[in-house]
C-alpha cells in the first residue's frame, strides 16, 4: 500500500507538554501500523482530538476543538484529560465516535481500528527508533511519570490522570539515550511532580549501562547528565533533595534551570491551596542555590485572587518574587475549576480585584525580569538555535535560562553559517524585559 492510499489520521493536540508527549506516542503507534498522518481536516479519514481539561477555559477550548473537527471532518475520536468526563463531551457533541481518557494508548488504538481499518503488512522498520515527535528535531520532552499524589485544592489532575505512576528509570534513560542518538540536543524532563519520581515504587533499583540506578529524581538527573545533551528540569517541588540536583548543576551535568511551581508565598493562601513541601525556608534555600550556582535561572507559576487572598497576602507574594528574584514567572487569575475543592472555599475574590492584582504582579515581574536580563549584557552564553530570523544571518534561539515557548529568546544576528539545532556561543549586547540580543562570540 502506498503512502497516498494509506488511511490518514489527523491529530489535534491541546494542553501541556505532557499531553504533547501522549500525542507523539499515539502518532508513533499509528505510523508503526501503517497509518499516514494528515496535516489538515480535508485530507484525514478520521480526526483524533487530544484534549485538556484542567481549567474551565481549557475545557471550553477542547469542546470548541472537538466541534470544529466534527464540522470540518465528521469522524472524530476524543482522548486526553477531558476524556475522563465522557458525559460532558457526549452532551456537547453526541456525534463523537469514541472517547478515551488520558494516556490510554491501547483504548485509543482500539477506537481507531474500529472506525478506520488498518492497512495490511505495515512497514514497521520505517519508524525511527526514537519514535515520531511533534517538537523540532533538536529538543524533546521526556515524560518520567503519570498522575500525582498531591491533593492541591485548585487542581483536578489526580482525578483526571490518577495517582503517581513512575516509569522505570532504565526505560526513561534508554529512551533519552535513543533521543540523543537521533540528534536531540536538549531533553526537557516533565511530569506532574518531578521531585516525587519513584516514590510509588519505593525507589526501585534498575540497571542501565551496567550500573545500578534508583528510580529517584537525583539518580535520573545523574544518568541524564552523562548523555552530553542539555537537561532541563520542569515541575520540581522544592523538597530538600533538590539541593543534590543543584550540585549537579554546579558540575555542569544538568542545566542551571529550575521550574518550581510555587503558586503563592503567603502561608495562609498556601494552606488553603493544600500545597506540598514546606515553604518557610524557601528564600533561604534559593539564596544557597544561587551561591552554589550563580547563573541559576528559576521559573515559576503563581495564582492571584485565590479564595481568601487578602491584600496583605498579595503583598507577601510581591515581596517574595522581588526577594527571590524569580527570573521567569507565569501568573494566572484564579478561576473555579469544575470538580476542584477550592470552589467550595469561602472568601472568593471579585473579578475586578483579581484583574488589578494580576496587572500589579506582571508589572513587578517585568521589572525583575528586565533587571535580570540587563545583567546579562556583556556576557558570553551558549545559545541553542530554534528558528531562522527575517534577515540573512539572523536567528532565534534560547539560552540555558530559557525553555521553549514559555520563556524568553535570544535574537542572534551576524551568523550566516548557523543552523537550526546548533548550539553556538554568543556575546550578549542588549536586552529588554524578557529577551536578549547577541552576536557570535
């Protein structure tokens, strides 16, 4: 069967990088069985929509995407987080062919088989060993676990994806090794709670490269640090063993970058959020991390307007981001998520107050980010190139302090021989609130 006559599946992938990895795995399975992937609705025999269901706004976006796929194509299978609520999807879109929950790969493939007969005798050897990915060739997301054991009052991830299920460490390290062998220059470690990796399996020991590794965050970082790629750590809760990972950063084994979802700084709000990890010594520990690794970049996410948040609580948050000098920060106005416990809390903050606090937060963060960026002027930094710019010799890349799509970028000029995926040395000559400007060093 020729590629032109192979049955074609269209993919719509919504939500976070963890969902993107799910989509990549599904695409790899589809291609391994001989299905072709269609880039548009018109060319697809069937459309698969991988949904997000974390926030109400994401739920609406998912339902809209399902509706658009039905209107444009007609044959739609739904998977992902919103798939955990089939009644919601069926009520809005009764024409959907099948619904599966998050990371239910076998059920997804079963639904595809039911509604789109697979081609005979697939050429499995045409699939690269690293699988098929939706990210550029030079970086890849590496998912180390599913689910979460935390019970934050604003979050429904455990209800959607279940409790923590860690992947065996030798499986993760082998996948990472294959990705690097296929040309990946940057590995982005993702999960719901990276610090808790291995807790569910009692840190089981497995061999990789003839060495014993515990299924544990620090051992994972050590193993990944031997592969010669950039290793970027996301969704790290500030438990004490993060200190050990900072030591690896000081040694250059992993990037000097921590994505820590603090969410707030007021003890009262954090208690209402039911956040894990003790926050009372966070500032002290951040200072010790930066003493050990001066170039450490910290990114985080915060919520303003959480039920019960007072003006005093909000001022505590502003004081925290200023003193901690958070390099990159995302800020969200609290919204009631369907089925989240926080909806039942007293003291809901009016929308106009949420809006005003959000603007104040973003203004404060812009000042911090601008100062941190200005301090980089005159430095020489490694930059990984993501895309070409508008003019000859212009490129858009990222420093070690920048994760793709969520942080800043480095605009590089005067580099006619550079290539996408290459890591180059750049002299920084200018900066704005979030981005840097450089030339080859």
